[in-house]
């Protein structure tokens, strides 16, 4: 996957003054899902640090029941506490995993930092087994770096 070729479009989208932040994130999810063949579900969760819960934001793909996830629960909830990327090559091998659909085989979650604080995450589900490489991690860290600029004002 040539991730670098996707970056100019993402920057243009996130800098589009005509769109509200939620619209930008929605279009980003739709576009990543469309462009990257093994990204089957793409979404953002945002943290409520008082309640220690994650809340589903914009997403592309199948509707999910998991709109609120407690910190510590599932892959997403673990990333809320660890502040680290979590790559799951095979979801069936995970004990602390929240299944969304039987078609999902793998998952990657990358935290979203704004001024050093973990405010949420980007979550990708794939129908392919073990598709994610370090290139996905670096790319999604870059995406979140761009997204974090939307939260600075
Ligand atoms: N599988 C996730 C739950 C969220 S869905 O993938 C949309 C988890 O274990 O945290």
C-alpha cells in the first residue's frame, strides 16, 4: 500500500474550511475505507476521562452496537489506558476483545493525542487475517497527527 500517495488528499480534506470537524472526520473514515482494500470498518472513538468511557464518533462500515466502551474493555478500551498502538493480527486469539461482526478477522487501534493527552483513537477492522504492518501504524499515527490539529482551537 502506497500510503504516501494518500496524504495530500487527507490534508486537503482536513483543511477544508467549508466542512465542520465532524464532517471532515466522517469523510476521512469513508475515504480510508474506500481507498484501502483491507480497511473494512474505520471509525473514531473519543474518551470521556471523567466516566472512563469511550464514545463512538464518525465511522464508515457496518453499524455497531458498541457505541460506548468502558476503559480497559476490548482492544479499544485497552488502548485508552495503555496510550499505545494495538495491532491484533487475529482477533480470535485475543481474550479481551469485543466482537462486532463474525466477518472481522483483525484490528488495529492507534491512540489520538492532543497536546500529549490521549483523547480517543482511530479503530480499523479488517476481514483479512494479519494484514497490518508497521507501515499501517506509521500511516495511522500520521493521520491522527493531522486530526489532532482539528482539536487545538
Ligand atoms: N473490536 C473492538 C470494539 C469496537 S469495534 O471493532 C467497532 C474492541 O475489541 O475494542
